[in-house]
C-alpha cells in the first residue's frame, strides 16, 4: 500500500545542493556495480546515461517533495536496463565527471616530481609475463608508461588506439608503450585482442603501483582506480615527464607524448 505523502519525512535542505546530487550518483553507481555480477544488459551506454540523468532529476524532485522511495525505484529501474560496457566504464565516467567537485569524497595521489627515479614494480602483463622496471630498462629503451581507468571504455579505447596508430613512430625513437590499470588480467588481455594492440598492458589490481606513481584515485566504497596520466621514463629509469591533464585532450594525447619524447631526446 502506497504511503501518504503527508506522513513521509520531508527535507529541510533543498535536495538540489551539490553534495546530495553526488550522493545520488554514488548510489546509482553502487547499484550498477552490484547488478553487473548478476545479469546481462542490452541498453546502450548513451541510453543508460540519459536514463540516469532523468532518474537523478526525478529523484531530486521526489525527494524534495518527500518521496524517497520514488528516487530509489527510478535508480533500480535504470540499473536493470544498464549495459555491462557502461558499468565497466564507471571509473572512466568518474574520472571525467569533474573530480574536483568530488574532493570531499575521493582522494587522489600526487604525481611524481620530474627527474625522480621511477618506482620499482613487478606486475603481470597481458602476455603472461612478469614485468619489472628493471626489465623495461634493460632493453635500453625509453618507456611511455600510461595509466588508464578501465578497458573497453570510450576514452580508454580511443587512447589505446591512438598509441597503436603511432606505435611505429615511438619505436623509431627507441621507445616502448606500456599501459597500466587496475583491471583484471582477463579483461585487459581481451581488450588487447579486440583492439589489436601490439603493446602490452600491466595489471595493477589493488592500485599499489598506481599510488606509487601518483596516478591513483581512491573512492570510498568503490576502491582505487588508475587515474589517466602518462609518464615518460628514460633508459636510466628516471621520470622525465608527466602528463597529468590527459582527460581533456585524449584524441591528441599520443601525438603530444611523441612530440615531448623527441624534445627530451634532443635536449
């Protein structure tokens, strides 16, 4: 039996303030993550995003009028129609959704200073090998180590494709491309196969190496993700350059890295 509106709790603070809206988004994302493990999905990402926006708007109005259950119902309805690719892109969406406005809830690590030794690591790659910083340096090559939020998301897919397109140009400069994210090995391996990538990815589950490089984003209730940043490391294992604002210009990022690499080698 439906509750009478007059008996429902009311809010003294308008639900449209930024903090509450962020709580709504986190609720939606939590539901989506949970549903991801239970069922398949057919709705396109754009449709899902549109429905989520509508749900937020309706939920905001309903809560302001005292109807909490209405918002939750909208959220669950959206979750049941969301597609797995949208869920896998949650980390990327958070990365692009003005993280500065989420500073009260999310903490990010600071990038490494230029000239500092790159942190040592030992991680599995998508070819079943254990890769260390020493192993990369032993080749005598420069390393473009790029961190990304999640495989198969639109931004990360575009970024990987651009690096693949420019791979021969990097190789001519004696440089190797290596990607890093907290995704599982299985997911990253499939990502490389589907996209036809001729460079490998490293799996940093738990985000320990991402944190060491200052490329992590920790969100309470969700865990740690790799923030979208890129480091150029010389053959002596020193950090020569750090790209920390990659999100706003992903399509041209590979070209920018290539130009900076040439500049550093000619300095």
